[in-house]
C-alpha cells in the first residue's frame, strides 16, 4: 500500500485505553523511576500508544491495574523513560513505525522486535505474566486450518492424453479449463503431506513434554 506524506495521525492523550477483559489487544509495560515495571492490558493497537506521544506515560502511571492475561495479545509496547527507549513487538503489520522517530519521540530510541515477544515477557512483573498455553492443541488447530489436500495436478496427464491419436481417426478433445496448471502460491499435495507429517511430530513431542494430568476418579 502507498500512503501520502503526513498520513500518520497523532493525538493528545486524554486517558489510557485500559480494558476490563483478560484478552486485550496489546500489553503496555513501563519502567518506573525506582526500577520496577508495571504492565497493563490495552484495547489499542501497539502503534496507537506511540501516536499519543510520551505524555501517555503520565496516564499510564495513573491507570488502575487490569486483569491478568488469559490469552496472548497481538503485540506489546515497553517504555523505559530513564533509557529513553521504546520497545515494540507485534504479530500484525505495524504501519507507520518505519517513519521513526514519530512526532514527539525525536530524542527517543526505538527497539523494534518484529513479532518477538520474549523481551517484554522477561520484563513483565511476576503478577502480570504472559500466559503459557499448551502447545499441542495450538499445533492441532494449525493442522486443521490447512484444509483438505488439493487434487494432484492433472495437467500433464491430460496433455499427454490429448496428444494421442483417437480411435478411427477422431481427435481427442480436452476442456481447456482442465489444463489450468497448479497455482504456484498454493502448496502442492506433496508439500501439504510433509507439513502435516512435521506437525504430527511436533504435536507428539509437545504432548510428551507436557502430558495431561490424569482425571480425578469418579466419586
């Protein structure tokens, strides 16, 4: 996508978008003057926190605690006023971050982490950690999302059949739509088979490392 100069909109914060839910869009953490770190769930996208400028820090300090996370957010922002550094990660596109420094952050450094949440995870306070859901169910869902295996590419087979002479001098005819080649961006049946095999192995490994607790006997 292309955007005209000045498309990124900043604003003056008049509060902080905290959330009462345990599945916020993002997590914001702040290093306080005494060296400790506080964290909050937020309904804003990660880049929206930076659009508010450093004045957002004052609103963060005054914000109440938010519920402990029960699911992973889509991104996070960590602000360190002493080091004048902002660290940001996100699993979605962060449009505008390439124009750093953004307005009012001119003397701050940006630590863009891509989709790596581990730095913020290590900084979060003990009473506000990222959740650690079991890996095996997530891998199973990923395998289910692959969809059915597509039919093999029958283009070469049909082309050879059309090239053979027909009986009694007839000419074989093949519908042109049947000769459409495999879409290059789609996985081939062989690639899907290999991917499912790899996922099955990862699921088995994850299940072995984190076995399910036995259910309680009936009373």
